[in-house]
C-alpha cells in the first residue's frame, strides 16, 4: 500500500478498520526536506523545518470542514500546505503536512507547533514537529526463508497475552510455530494480516535491520521458559538503518491503538529533547484502559530528570507506561550467586537514570540468544546490550503476570511488587526498584 498525498483523504474503503495490500493509483511526490540542525552535547533530533504532524481533535469531521480548518490555519500562520500524507489505511488518522515556508510573516515550524499546542482548540487540531528517530545498531543477518502466513496463529486462545512490538519488524524465519498475532481474530483488522510495515507500506513486517527481532527473541525466550502463551504483533516503523520518522512512529502507534485486545506494547527506542509531541503521547494515553506500555530509558548515562536531558517516550509519565533503565554487575555473574549477591554488585553506568522518570532497572546485558531455523541449518548467537533489551525482559515478566481479570494499573502494580528496593540507588532510580534476573 502506498501513502496518498494531496487533499483526497480516502485510502482504504473497508467496512472494518484495517490494512489491505491492494495497490491504489496514488502518486507520491518527492519533496525536498529542509532540516534544522540541533546543537549541544545531548543528541536532540534535527527537525524537518517544512513538515509538521497534525491530528484533528475530531477526526470524523467531514472533509470540507477539515479543509476549512486547514485554510484558517494557513492564513493565520502565514504558510501554505503543499501536500498531505495520511497514515496507511486510516484516512481519519494523523496527517503529515509538507508546507511552503517562504511566505512573509511565517515564524517557523517550531513556533507554529507551539501556537497550536498552546491553544489546541484553535483550528481544531494538535500539531507536532517532524524529526527522525534512530535506534542502536544491533544487526542480525536476515534469514527470510519462511512465509509470513505460516507463522500467523490460526487460533488465538483467550489465555494468550498479546504483545505489540513497535520497532524494525521481525525476521519470523528465526521463530518456530505460529506465534504472530492474527488480526483476523479481531473486528478491527483485515483478513490474514499480522501487523503492518509503515516503512514499505505493505503487510510484510520482515525485519531488515535486526533490532526488532532481538527484542522479540528476548521476550519469547523468557515466555517459552515459563510456558506463557502469547502472540506477537510486529509493527514496523524503523528501516534497515534503524531510522524512523516521528510520523511513522505515530502511524504505528495509531495502528496499535485500533486493536482493542493488545495487552502490552514494547517501545524499545527513544529520543532526547523534543518534548512537544502531544500526538504520540495522547495515542499512548488513549489505550490506558487496556494496554500497558513498556519503554526503554536510553543508554547515554544521563540523568533524564534534568530538563536538558529529557528522554521520550520514557519520560511521558503516563499511568499506563513503565520506563525501564538497565543495570550492570561489577563482575561477571557466577552460577552460584543468589539474589542478594546480584544486588550487592549492581551498578548503573551505561544506562540513563532518574529517580522521577525511570520506574525500575532490569539487566542491561547477559542475554544469550540463539537464533536458528526449525531445521537447524542456520544458527546465530547474539549477546545484545542496552536498555532496549532491559525493556524487552520486563515486557516478558509483565506478560507472565498478565491476567485478563487484572486492570492495567493492577498489572503495573504487580510487576513493581516483584522488584527489590535497593537503597543505594534510590537517588538514581525511582524507589531504587530493581528487577533481578537470576537465571
């Protein structure tokens, strides 16, 4: 599926919400993106200074009323909308406006977003900056030997915990059995599809980078040990370089938010400084009644409680999010060590920290992952390091505790009750919370 550009907002003519692989005759224009560079020691993302991400407060407004709002905003803030993209398969979802910025009196996209944000009801929209998000390079050479359809669960038990991973996709060839979430089992998805690729605009969530597959492997390895039934929904927003636009991340979260039986979302990525991002934050908050979101805290050893080091989405502090940092050990873990031995040797060195923003720490490394085919003719071993995988480990532990009778807040409380409070790190991590992995 292609993204449509222009003022015709029809992408999918479906009775139910979902994605289709039919190709429409949509023309995608190449538009030069002007970039404003960031300065300073903290890697704040560069903004695209001729694009903004927009979401209508009432997405179901008739198209003529939406156009009237666009016209009003253009006239008031001295710019012109050159083209519009909408998220794949959701014509009423967020929009990406590419704008003309040469009109006299235009104050720039940052000022525009501030004005829209300060009075969200003005014009009937909320606006965010457009920028690029990078994840660490954790390559896994692709296998790509299985068909996706053979990995999609044909039946989904009500006992299964459904986990969405918003990342680089999954190389499902490395995973045995039918483990992918089947959107056919919901009233909101299109037949025969599991997840969506917002990079290539199609149904195949194949991972050509590796990060998402490694995150998924941490999660599924832990769940297989405890025989916890699960389905994985991969939503691809990051490309083969580990790079995503803010808009594609928003589209990915918008996609997940339409599925009412996703219990946990893993978001092992983040950025610094760009905190005026209400659209993603609100989409995450929209699922608070059904879904707990696990976010990674970042790996620069920064205090993210400080304004100049703020990290997102881990810093949103929503009721349905848990922000995860990572701990290391002063020496290599020995098989005979118990929990207290581990607690005595915990240090926080590479992980970001913050007693207000980071809910708990989990192991930063020590994950020995074996990727192999069912036939055993291709084997790779990966030892990932980073809070991405700390978050993945916590996602698995939350999934083990999941019970459909538990509310989201109860589930969050349950995982907190499994942590140990380490007094000597309370100045760095909320209540000194540590989730120990002792196997």
